[in-house]
């Protein structure tokens, strides 16, 4: 969500978005850990291959979610909601 869209939200809506992003961060960590596990397993079992680099594909998605989460956190601090 863009910064302008976040600023247009009311305080209650902003707090709801914060709850959503908290769970998204948890899911990102779980997915990334799972992908790391797959990469380690396939590397040990078969050597280097396509699945070895699978976690690198997910990094931009997790980074984008982290950036949105930081923007939301900054806005919460601005409005003294956190």
C-alpha cells in the first residue's frame, strides 16, 4: 500500500492494517524458513540445483512486505497510536 493511501486511513483502519501486517511478517518468516529447509535438503541430497536457489526467488516479495510494514509502523508512530 502506498504512503498516500496509508495516510488517508482513519486511526481504526490503520490499527487493523497493522494487525494484518504483523501476521504477514510471521508468514513471510515461515515461508522463507521452509524454503531454506528445502534448499538445504536438496543440496545435501542431490548437490546444487534449481531448488537450491529457491529462497532467492522469495526474497523480493518478503522485502516488499517489510518495506510496507516499516511505512505503516512509521505512520503509527506519527499518529501516536503505537
